[in-house]
């Protein structure tokens, strides 16, 4: 790349200041990246564990519902579901975690009292399936939170890494190059000046 | 703390159970319909979590990874008609790969097996 700077002492001082800021910024960002990574790995691990557990439990609950469907008529099942809707309220806020806005969920579930449907028409399988689903659901909400956090953290890591790389591989080398160019130029001028003086002195002596 | 609703998108038979818990159901017959619903719910801002079955999400799964800039809503896969197809882990793997530049999950699972 072409270097375009005025080879002056003032410019050199300015460049050196900028370089110092860039190096400091690079160090800070790199520290942030390291810390993000550390957090990120823990999160990913937690996410994987949670996901595996939830999926196994959900498969069970799904099986239960399929069983209930097989035993009961569609109408009875539908009626049971309509009459006994529970209430699930999700409270959510965002929290800043390492300067990334992540969601925090809190689940408030109100179970339909004693599974609002009767004993005679619906089968025990349905009760069982609903119960297991309700139990899993808290983990599912937890999973929603962790998964989203992983997603957001990943985006932040990517952004930070780009910045670190841009500083490390573009801006800082460029500044160094410019500073070096100015020093060389100044030295060269100095030498030129010296030879000129010597030459003049010799001419004067003759 | 604000309160939000939760939504489930999926095949009607599969998601009925979530209705019992008090979630809002959005039955979708196919992927296309599911995608439309998801788009709507996402812009709605009333929902904190949107659950979607893997069987509905499979055709546009690639897009979901890109919806990460806002903290809400959180979009979560649940097992679909074919059971657990490993979509969710695949998605996380992709996200991790992009962030870290290496597949850290893959190695772990291989190491375990």
C-alpha cells in the first residue's frame, strides 16, 4: 500500500499517539474476546445438556399423547383439552451479560385444577401425558433462554473477533509502517544535510 | 418484568398437548404455512418464546439461525412428527462454528462415542 503522510516530526508524534491508542484498544478487545469465549463454552455445554434432556422427555410426553389419542375418541380428547386449559404466563426481561442484552425468562404456570376433565371419559394415559409435559415445560423454557443467549453471545463474539483482527492485522501494522516511513525520511534528510554541510566546509577551506 | 405469551407452531395433533398448558396454538399443515405464521408472530412482539416443530421448520431452518439480533423472541425447536431429528443441535453447531471458527461440539461427541 502506498504511504501518504507528511514526513514531519509533528506527524510522527501524532502517529505514535494513535498507535498507542490502537494497541491499547486491541489489548482490551482481546481480553473481552477471551472472557466471552470462556463464558460461551460453558453456555454451549449447558445448552447441549439441557437440549438432550428436554428432547428425551418430550419424546416420552409425545408418546403419551399418541397413546391417549389411540384410546380415546377425538371428540372426547378435544373436549377435555378445551375445558381444561391451564394458564401459562411468561415473564421476561432483558439483562446485560458482558454487555450483551440477553433474555431472562420466568415461568408462572397455573395448572388447570386436577386436570379439569372428568375421570370417566378420559383415560389415565392422558393425565400422565399432561403431567409429564407440564414437568418438562419448565426445562423447555429454560432451554429457550439458554439457546437464545448462546445465539446472542455468538453474534457478539463474531463482532468482537472482527474488530480484534482488524486492529491486529490492518490498523496497527499500517500505523507502524507510516511511523517507520517518517523516521527513515527524517534520518535521510538529516544525512543529506550533514553531507551538504561537509561539502560546503570543504569548499570554504579551499 | 413484562409478561409475554408463548406460541407453538406445528402439526395440530402434535401440539395439542401444549394447549393444555395454556400456550397459544398455531396449527400449520405444511412448512410454507408454518413459515408465514412464524414471520407474523416474530413481528408481533407479543410472544416471548415461539416453539416450532422440527418437521415444520425443516425447509427454512437455515433462516432461523440468522434471527438472532434482538433478545426476544426466542425461537426453539421441539421434536416433530419424525421425532427428534437433531435439528436444534445442528443449529447450535452452526452458530458455534461461526462464532469460534471451529466445531467444538462435534469433537466432544466423537470423543464420547
